[in-house]
């Protein structure tokens, strides 16, 4: 690898075979539609056992001793800390006369929440999660401010868990009220207009194994300030379907409670409306068939505007009058475009429509009757998001970023439609030295797939550049251009960063997403493999110099691809991945992913498709697999860590070559959200040290 002097690393000799900690095998066989499947590491699902802790400790020790041999590891840590050490802000949100935002001075473990009176007021600390715990592993996971800016409901998550505990803070005094709400998950807090209480989502308290037990029967509750949680009122539930996820939102005018209902991770949803001015009135089942996505944007009395994919996979805007809610009375306000309508808000009685055009932001301003005013001029190719506020506001804020631009905050004056820089980070590198291009390649079935490629200017295409290929490809999530200090460090060292937009993601609307789900999941792997082949064929890199990385669903992606094409990659980093695709639905919220992957235990055809790519079940004895680093957190209650444990043990036992198979288990960490910056830096440096060692052979 060509590197800067700060992070130079000499070539390292080929590894001799490592001696891995012993992982006991058990006799465990399960039957799926006539197919017998062995699961010799089932015991690893007991993540609290002493035996597993001994194995994890030994694996961590092996990994750290291996990475300690990378001479540039310390220099990389120093450089990464330099690159990360700059002020970062989020776009401010106005509540009453107060503005709320988060800020990080550079190397703080967690962002600090501030408020100020007016745009030029003195910043005051609202919440500093760095004071919540000594190691920074207790984080803010949710925040909701009353309309007048006087109270803040905030939730905290411990060690990366999805479980949330709600508190209420008086903004003026900075003191917490005695109110505490527990056993909330996948929830916001929706305040009543008068600030007397808020709606939230949660589950009944688990009887045991809170980090492992499956979560069913999501409910919407109301907490009135000054009362104990035991008196919280159940507002809405769906006992007819334990797998529905619920959500609650109060309209800006304070009159209506919007109740969302969706099945697992399926983007389609139902909507019910409760009139808060008539609390005894029946709940209106406005949309009782989950045949598309329906996302209310705003309302004017009984007239609601919604973003929907009904007969429009890329999204459109419709209006529904509650006085005439029948479908024949629905009206199209903004028709479907060739680009995906990813988000939309109404500010100053103007639609701000955020489209994805080939995985880049395209912002349109439209009248309430849908007519186009103009397209917002953005600074460059990249990602713009924010545009929040109330319908009558005359200003809004948004953040812009791309691969070489840290998040810059802009204020948009809705009267002049002019954007001005509100807060801009000071750069710690020269972005002029780098370039990003977007190319298109054909997947196995001919589908045209876009890919961003970033690197130093003047790159010689001779196949020698170490390249990091990163993707996700699932759950309707788009991967957009976004700044990363780690990627800048990688490019400083002469590396190439490539990011394709695979099917299964949200870059091109619901049709693109659906083409990578259930029986079509192999399309995602084919898209990723085709991206790797394109980079090699076009001389950006070679197979020996090509590393792949992904997290969560992306961890599944890279693991499946390394097993299908072990010849194509020099190194693999699989982060918090879903590796046991036959048992993903047995833990915490995993059952919800059946909408994305299918059901391995309930549908024979879906089992057959899943079994063909499930990483744990497609490891072949004696194959020389690429160097692999698997990562997880011991408190991950999103993707249960047993996925990574079982995959590591099986891959280590089967490895037929000398490439290392290592696992890094972070302590007091979950799926990634809320992880303190210090832990993120250490984890990132370890991953890049692994790449430096493996791609420098």
C-alpha cells in the first residue's frame, strides 16, 4: 500500500496458520422442511455463560496480539484523532423562541445538546451525556421538545442497548422532573400541545433475558407529567397481530394523534387518527390496508397531506380530507417522479421535496398545489437533509455533506429562497487533493448499478491501489455521499474508497428495494460481486488488494460474498452481521426482519433460498478464505452477538489457508448507536490496521 509517511507500514510476511481458541462442538440437529441442519455452536447463544466469556476473552487477546504487529497502528490512531478533532453541529430546531442543537467540540465521546435564545443567543447546555457514565457508554437515544421550548423529554440507552428510559428536563432550570418511563423501545415522544404529557411506544416489561428475549406486542402509551408510570394510559395496541410495530405523532396544530402500524420492517403501513379534542370519540382507521407506505407530512384542519408509494414506487404526495376519507376522494398533489421522493416537509406553506437522483440529493420547492417553484442550488454533489420546522415558519435549516465535506449547516430563508452558511467546520485536510466520481456498471442480470469512487487526484490505474468496497443493500436504506474522517485517512494512505448502491437499498424507490428482498436476496450479492469485478477489471485494484466491509445487513452481505467468491477479495471486515439466517428470528427484534428476508421456519420456498446464502451454513471445509475480521458488541440486542460468535468459530474451524480469521468483541457496546467516540476510534483503527497488514502482503 502506498502510504503517507505518518502511517507508513512495511510489507509483512505471509501469516503462518494461527492457533485459535478451542470452540466446543455439540450435537444439535434441526429439521427444516425435510432438511437436517447441524448447529454445533448452539451453546454460544447463551452469551452470559462463563465458557463463552473465556472463549471471547481468548479471541480478543489473539486479535489484539495480531494487530499489535502492525507498525503503523499507533500513527494511524494519532492521525485519525487529528482528523476527527473538529467542531461538529447538527441543524438547529426552533421551539418557541429557542433553538436546540447538538455540538461536539472534537473528541468528546458523546455530542452535547444545547439551546439558545434566538439565533444569536448565548449557548446553554441542556444535556451533556458525557457526564452520565465514566466510560461514555450511556447515550441519549431520543429527544422531543415541547412546542414552547420549556420541557425536553429525552431517553437514554445503556451500553448500546435498544431499550430506552425516558426522563423529562426543565429547559430553563436544567433540572430533571421526577418522571421516569422504562421499557420503551423503537419509540419517540410526542408531546400534547400544552406540554402536560407525551405519547410513547414500548413493550410490557420482559420477564427475563432483556437483551435476548423476543419483543412482541408493541403498544402506544400516554404519560401525564407528575404521575408514576404505573398510571400511564394504554392508548393504542393491536392484540390481533403481535408483530406490528406502532408509532405515534401529534400534528403541529395539536389536534390529532396519528397512529402508525407496520409489520416488522416492511415499509408499508396502516394509519389511524385519534381526535385529541374529542378524547371519547372512536379512533378513525384512515388507512386499514398496508398496501403502500403512508407518511403524513402536515395538515390544515381536516385536510392531510401524505407521502405515499401507492401506485408510485418512487413516491408521490396525496391529500385526504378526514370528512371524506374514502379512497375515491384522495387527490394527487405531486405526482411520482423518475427520482425517489425520500422526504418532504412544509415550511412557509411551501413543500420542500428531497429527492434522490442517482443516490444524490435533489431539492425542489413547490407550492401547496404541487407546482414547481425552483430547484435549490446545492454546493456540490452530495447529501442534504434537515428542512424541519412548522408550516408557518419562514426559515429552515439543513446540513450538506459529501465524501470530502464535513457536515455544513445552511439557513434557508423561505421568503428570498436563499441559502447562507450558518455553521461550517474548519477542515483539517485539503479537499482539493481528492476527487469523487460516480460510475455505472452492470450486475449479473444486466441491471445498471451506480457506484461512487473516491481517491486522491492523479491515481494511476495500474491495479495496485488498496481499495475498500463498502455497501449495505437492504431494508430500503439508501447509502448517500457522506463525510468520514476514517475514509479521508484511508485516501491519504493512497487507498480508494468505493460505495455502490445495491438493490435492496432505498436509492431508487420501492421497486429497487423489493428487487433485493426475500427470494431475490441473491441479487444484492450479485450486485456487490459485480462492483468488485468492475474495480478489478478497470484497474483500480486487484483481488489481493481489494477489501470489503459492511455492517448489520451489510455484515451479512460481505460474509455471503466472501463465501461465494473467496478468490475475489484480499480482506473482509464483517461488522455486527446477521450470520445465522436460520435463527435470526429467534432473538429480540429479529422476527421483524422476516418481512425483508422471508421466514426460514414457516415457508419452505423461503427456507430454500435463505439456506443457499446463509453465511453460517455455507462455509466449506478446507477452502482458503480471505483474511477476515468479524466485529460485534457484547450488548448488541439488535443483531444478537451469537451470530458473530458462531460464524467466527465455524470459519476458523474450516479455514483451509493461512489467512487469519479474527473476531473483535467490544465490551459495553451494542449495535453501534451511542458508542462513545473513544471506542469508535479504537475500533476503526483496529479495522484499518487489519487492512494495512492484510493488503500489504
